[in-house]
C-alpha cells in the first residue's frame, strides 16, 4: 500500500541528479549524532514535506523555519487554506458545525491542495480524515512531530487554545490528545522524537537530518565490499538482504549508513514505555521506511511481543540478582532462549520481503531447509509456524538425533506440523548439513518441486544467525535492558553500566555493540566463553587461531562454537569499515584457520571488549553457589556469564548479565550441578522438570516449555542417514503448505 508508493517516490529522488537547493546543516547541538557533509542535497524531487502533530507541537513554526532553510514554499492548512476558504475563524466554524462535520469539511478542503515541492503544515485534526490523509500522504513524506504529551498540555493551557476538535463538546484535553496520538501513530512515514521543551529550530534541524538520511541511504553493504564500489543505483534493500542472508562475496550485510545515535533527551522519552513502543522507536531509526513502513513494523512488533508469545508482561525483564549484578531475562519466549527475540519477528519480515521481492513476479512457494543443533531449531520452528502459516513458506529442520539435548529434541518434535516439520537424522550435525547442501544441488528435486506446486528451496542462510534480520531485534533488548535499570531508578540516564554475555556466534553481543553505537552508555562489553574459548584468546592477543582446536562438548552447547561468524561485522566497524582488511582476515581464516589483528585496531577492540572464559567445573560451582546465596537457578550459559562477571567485577558499576536460556532447558545439567546424581538417573524429562520445579520458583517454571515437553510425541520416527529418505520427506511435506 503506502510503502510501495513511497518507494517509487524515493527512487525518483534518489535517481535525480540535479539539486535544486543546497543547505548547510548545523549539527553542533547533537555531538552524538551522525555528522553530515557540510553541504547536503535535500530533496530534488517534487514531493512535499508534510508536517503532522498534535495542536501545540509547533508544526507551523517548524514549517516556516524549514521553508526558509530549504528555500521551498510553505502552506499552513489552517491559515492559508481553511480560513480564507471559509471566511470565518476556525474556532467559529468548529462551534457552528460540530466535530464530525468539521472534520469532514476540513478533509474535503485538504483534498483541494495541489502543492508540489512544498512544506505543508497539517491541522491537528486532518489525520482524523482517512481519505484526505491518504490523498496528501501520496504527495510526499508525512513527518510526525512527536512531542511529549506533558509539554503539549502545558503549551495549550498557556495559549488558551479553543479550536481543537472535541473541545466544543467538552471532552477533556488529555483524552483528546491521547486519541490523537493513536491516530498520528498510524499515519506517519518518519517520526521525529522531540525532546521535552525542544525548540522549533532544533526540531527543524532534526527533520532536515531525517530527510537527508533517507536521501543518502544506500541500504546495505557487504563487510567485504569496497566502499567506493557502492553506487546509488545499486541500493540494496532490507528485503533483498533478508532473502539473501549472506552477501554474494561471502561477507555479511551491514547498513551502509552509520548507525544513528539518539540523544539523552530522546532516550528519556523511551524510559517509561512498553517493550513494543521502545522497539518501534528504535527500529524505525534503523530501517528505511521505504523498506519497511513503520505502520507495518508496528503490526509485526505487536504480533511478535505479546501476552501469548511471551509469558512476562515486560517481555524481557531485568531483575536484581545480588550486589551490582542484574539479570536481563531473555527466556520468557515460546522456546525459552533469547533466540525467540529475533525469531518471533524475523519470519514476519522475511515473508513480507518475499511478497515484495519475489512473489511479485512469480507464484512460487518456498521451503526453507535448515540444519540445526541447539536452540535455533525450535525458535525457527515456532517463529515460522506462528507467523508464516498460510503464507506459502514452509520450514524443514534437520537435526542430528544424537547431537542435541533431550529437551531440545522433545521441543522440536512437539512443534512439528502445519507449515513446519522436523526430521531427526540418525547421524551428526555435519551429516545434516551435508543433506541440506545436497538437496540444494539436486536438480531432479528442484524440477519435481517446481512441477508439483511451483516450489523453490531456499538455503538455510535465510534463518541462521548471520542474517541482519536476527541482529536488529537483538539491539532492541539490549537497549531495553538499560532503560529498565533507569526506570527502576537503579541508575540515571547517562550512567555507565557493564554488560556480560555468554557468547557463541557473537550475535547477541553485537546487538549490545550496536546499542552502544546508538548512544547507550555500555562501558564494557564482557564476552564470556566456555572451554571453546577462541574469542577469549582473540580479544586478549589479537590472534584468532583454530588450527589446533576441536569443538569441546560442554554443558553450555549453544556456545560450543569455534568460528564466531558475527565477529566479522565487529571487526568491520572497529576498523572503520576497512573491507580490505576484513577480506584479508577472513580469507586467512578460511584458508589457514588463523588470522591476526594488531596495533591500533587491537587496542580499539580491547577498549570495548573484555574476554574471559569459564571451565566446566567452574560452571557447575557457579550454578550451585548462585543458587545457595540467592535462590536463583541459572542455566549453564547464564552461569558462564555470571562466573565471568565475577572475574571482572567492578562493584561501583551495575553489571547486566544476559540470562539467555531458562534453566529447565538444561534440567539434567542444572540438577546435577545442584548435587543430584543417582536420584535423577532413570527419570524422564517430565519428572526432572517436576523436581526442578520443587527446588525453586526463582525464576518461575517455564510453563510453555513444560507443556511442550509433556505433550511431545516421543515415538517420532528417526530417518536413516540416507539422502533418498530426506528427499522423499521433502516431497511429502510440499503437499502440506
Ligand atoms: C545462541 C545462544 C547463545 C549464544 O549467542 P550468540 O549470538 O551465538 O553469541 C548463548 N546462550 C544461549 C542459551 C543460546 O541459545
């Protein structure tokens, strides 16, 4: 709808070369913010800049300033259109007509506006008229001046305003404004998050900057792609990179523009908001509205983070553990690990991208094949089952029957059905991976699928942890964890905190790094590893060496990883986007299983990262000690982080420890750590859950996981490790989508 139209508008002005106006942009008020070139081209297109916002938000003043700065005509709907047209004051017209008719007439009047390349300042009630709003929105960008309600009220009282729709029948101003806010929330392309008492001058600068960002935005680039090789015409959209996963040159996608930085005043607006509201405001700064319109993003967020998907009303709550340690509980989602944060949202974006990029030209349906061990499988299954059913996308997860934990296996098999299916393979992870690769190369299978329902197979990169679609949501919970500490008054906004994260593929900690880039004052990012401690070695020496290493099986299997793929993004940013260096490092890693960084780069890396590790025995003691001193039961991954947090602790600075999984996901391990040995030997998983349940309610039992385990069909069939069986299963599955 709106967004496709907007895309064409954006394309027009991106492709237009001649600039009508140049302007100097002053950024001195926002030292944090992205520095623009001193002269930046603004809008060489016919499209309007349409200002929307509550009465009292200063639209008219901002419009006047913008008109002057950008050398464009400005139109104030109240003063330039309505009053001359009606020949009476707005307040009189409102009294005469009553709200309903007033809005109607106002809407009709708006639809007579034929402006181009102008600054249009809407009335506060224009957005209440759907048709008129659609009309005007199609002529340019709707910019929402989102002022804090408190400030608006003060201003309106001071101005003794008497011409607001609803006022004439005595509706309290607070109610009117609340309702308005909801209407505006549905109708904008770009939100300007205004600070308390922010001046119109400053707001107008933000508008110009937001538009400049749109104009300059070249979408996404690969970490291995030379900066100069990117041209405007080749803009890679969010949809394209979601579908692609890995870049064709083997690199990872990152935004071409610098990560936006929010000011303290902007962050303070988010402190008392719900998780979803925070998420929307953070993500809309990271996503071009032409790629994913905020109205759609809002909808996706509502579906992803709600009472049904998450069992905690705060979604990812922060709780005090002991002294300066706080736990960011990331396990209240449907599959009890932090992977749910990304996988409740990403499939919706993925399906949307398919619709806009590929379904547009063909009617294919898709089967995504994933080989997985660990927590990703169940999170992918739940995400695609819940959010992609009926969309023409199905998922098959192949897992090694003996390479995953009992709980993970039960969880996955319980979820099979509808548009998702699991195939247990009597072999190891590499074998599953091999089957997936073979299926993609299998021409006979491809033509069979395309003749029997027009199916295509898509590679597993679509869902694994290197896709930008999984990183985005992980930035949000890191920010939110910090804001929660502010909300709980543990810290004041701007105070520094440390974060400690059990790290495998470096995806979660990269979210914290981006949060830091956005202005969240994380002092140290503490990277916690288990015995597979390549990252610890790298951070401390600059050498990433896996030549003599083999994966060690530990009690924290989700971080049993040797190649932390997302590290590539981190090195890219830390080296100031030196794609040549990135290419060199990761080529060496592929060819020689080793690379090294040194000098300034290593120093910079060590300035932001601290790397330590925790042995198997230490993990056990940590679970036990923490339980004895606090009553809180940690899962083995969180225990790794807790141990490392103790190693590097600074009592004066709060430490946010990421609790990445619920302990019950690893019930046998944690029970053993608490000293249960013989008495758990022959017990079923369901009995182990009951045992753990009796021991503690801190944190509470994960009821979704418990249900899942108890209902799981244990008699699930395991396939022999031969390809023909897998191929047959794919064909049968294709009939079900
Ligand atoms: C995936 C996972 C991790 C590791 O996260 P990365 O983004 O790969 O660093 C840590 N803990 C748990 C429980 C996980 O499932």
